[in-house]
């Protein structure tokens, strides 16, 4: 089973979105701390995450069942041209 989590590198930190549950969020945070060490890991509020997504590149960290991790950039939707 693979694990994955979106993240953003900005403001000298690694930002992740708010988790859906306390226990799941704790387990996810421990996993992310091990991967991103020594970078500072921060959890963004829903509002802050939205702002960060607009201003920065969003990535996904994926860990395969064998423990191998990879980071990939998420494609942003194209901005609509103003008339």
C-alpha cells in the first residue's frame, strides 16, 4: 500500500494541508518528519493552504510499499486569460 501527501516548500518550511483526523494526522506527521528532516515541517490551515497553493508549486510525496519515496510536482490548472 502506498502513502502519499501533498506538500509545498515556502517561507523556509515544508507545508502540508490540515489532516482529516487527529490520529491519522499524527502518523502522517511522523512519516513526513522522517522524510523531510532537517527541514521544518508545518501544518497549514485550510485558508493558508489555499493561499500557498496559489503562490507556490505543489508537490506530492509518495512512498511505495517497499519504502522507496519519490517527490513529483503537481500540475497547476492553467490561469484563465482576462479579456
